[in-house]
């Protein structure tokens, strides 16, 4: 998979979709709340991968008003919308591609929602190793994201994308839950688990360094 092309597609897509984004994603409120509910008591430093306009940070700052969050995202327009939130002074942004930016280290938790379902397993493994490296020992990784039911559906989507990466400007290539768990374990995480959400095609993955 050409990750630079993938990143460009995402940036263009989300820069274009920023206006009205929060209305569309209100439908994902439960998955966003689940992230916060699963964070450890006393969480302070958080990295949010693909945090966009900051929707999942609304419940997060309600539960953890003292939190300090870094949002890594490739879309300048989504990040610009985030700066209008009342908690923007507690958020630092890193604008650029997940595979190219420096996120810092020592985080209590890394969270992500609806942002990591565009990568092939080998790229995701690299990403998950990078996530693990930037956590403190014992830190949590929580990812609420789109999945496909099984590995057959996963292969079909990846093959369809590989055959014609230009067919759609933003084609999802979610992985199967079993594949996600295997990648987390291969990246060195422990206590890897998966939970259902209110959406049939969404799961919450949890893992620890
Ligand atoms: C569907 S939005 C999710 C935003 C937010 N997490 C939410 O749930 O409302 C996906 C976000 O991931 C970002 N993103 C996608 N691919 C990325 C990449 N390769 N590097 C950095 N950010 C990326 C997009 O710019 C977008 O803001």
C-alpha cells in the first residue's frame, strides 16, 4: 500500500468534510464515550491519533479535567475546528501523517476512534509498534474503530483496494477483530482484548504496554 498516497487522500477528504463533520459523527457518540470510560483512573497525558475536531475529547475532559492531550492528525482544517473547543488550551496538535510525525513519549494512554481503518496489516503493525514505543510502561492503548466480520472480508477489501486504489477517493479497508488482536500482540502489547460497541461494525480494542 502506498502510504503517502493514502495520507494525501485522507487529508484532502477530511479537509473537505470538516464543515458538518460533527453532525455526521454525532452518531458515534457511544463509541467515543466508551474510550473515556475505559481509561484508567488518574490518566493525565493522552495521545489521540486522528483526533480530528476533538469530539472524543468532550467526554474525556468531563471525566479528566486535568488531562493534557496531544492530537496527531493529517488534516489542518479538522485541527483548526478543534482549536475552537473550550478545552483547546489543554490540547497540543501535531499536524501530519501518522507514519511521519513525532508524537513524543511517556503517555499514560493512546486513544483513537474511527481513524485507523485504512492500513494493510503490515503497515498497522509498524504503527502499533510506534504507539507502544510512545507509552509509559503500563500505559493503555484504546482504539474504537471499524471492523469487518472476518479475515475473508478483510482480504476482499484489501484486494479490491490494491487492484484499483483510485476507484474511490476514500476507500475503507478495515481489518477483522482477530487480525487486530494478533497485530497488537505482535507489536508487543499485553492484556489485548476486544469489546462490542453499539454499532455492529465497530469494536473497542484495549491493550497495555
Ligand atoms: C473519521 S475522522 C475521526 C475523527 C475523530 N477521531 C472522531 O472520531 O470524531 C478520521 C481522522 O483521522 C485523520 N487521519 C486519517 N488518516 C491519517 C493519517 N494517515 N495520519 C494522520 N491523521 C490521519 C483524519 O484527518 C481525520 O481527522
